[in-house]
C-alpha cells in the first residue's frame, strides 16, 4: 500500500513543479527575448534496507528552449535584435558578465547604455556612454555611432556592443533570468553575430502550448491525488477486514 502512496505523492509534487515552470513561461509570453524554461525529471530507485522496490522522482538540471523568437519591427533606434544565434553581453547585479537576447536598450540620465531591465550593456572596451543630445545609430556588427548637431557627414563611433555566440550546450540560465557559460568564464566576442536595428525579438513561448500544458499537468496532478485517496481507502478497508478476523 505504501508503494502506491509514495509514488503518487512524488508524482503530485513534481506535477506542481511543472505547473510552476509552465506558468512562469506563460507569464513571460510578452517578454522581449525570453527563452522558455523546460522542467526535467528522472526516476531513481529508493535504496535502503530490503529490496529496491520503490522509486522516486528527482529534478534534473533544468534546460531552456533557445530557439529564436519572432522578430518584430519597432522603428526605435535603440531597439536591436540578434539575427540567428548569439547573445548581447551585459553586467549582472554583481558586475559579472552575463548574456541576454533582450535588445530593448535605454539610456540613463548620464547617457549610460542599459537594457530595459537595468543591466549595463557591455562594450568591447567597457560600458558605453552616449553623449547628450545626439542621434544614435547601431550597426549590424554592434558598432554605435552618434551624430550631433545634425552633422550627418560627421558621425562619430563611440563604442561597439560585445556580441558573443558560445555553443547553446554551454549556456545556463541564472535565477535573474540572464544566461552564463556553464564554466563561469566570459565568452569571447564573435564578429559573426549580426544585429538588426529598429527590431525586437519576441519571447519564444507559445501561449497556446503553455495553456495546453497547464491543463495536462493539472489533470495529472488530480490523478495522483485520486491515487492517494484510493490508497487511503484501501488501507481503511484492510483495517476493517483485519478487525473482523481478530
């Protein structure tokens, strides 16, 4: 009896975890550059006194769906999107280098280039500061040039966004939503990564698939609860039979 109860309890627990992951994805369906998170589990036998007749579920290392989202034109000069594979380098809260696909860039009051989430954009020579009252242009290689006083024939290059393209297998999502290499090292700049200006990459989450997933996971959770109720009913009936024969 306890085998059924134990298996059903583990199934219900991890079904709730899957629902949380799917709900998080659904909440970020409109987040620029968001990559859907995948929940992964594996079954392991329970070892101890006696035979290994029971199994339980453990979380495997979570992964992310790194496929590209849909590119949509905004016409805003500070909006950029990676074309194909690649990442934009930013600084995390600890000042370490991390990576994002969110190309909705902004400028602080001092001209510092940041993402819409407040992370400082990393240039190949450090943080990038844009002069006040200037028109900005971002090239496909990440080069940033500015025009002041409408002097279009005198554009000045002020920096270049660091673009990287490490293998997808090396990328790990952090709790802050940023990605990093699994070895903890900063990736090398890759001149082959291209940006599109005036464009943003949408989330790669499918709202329809996420909703269907939540429904399936809810039904699976209900099934596990019913199994636990059945185990309880069977235990009560067995107790009644034992009391009659005693």
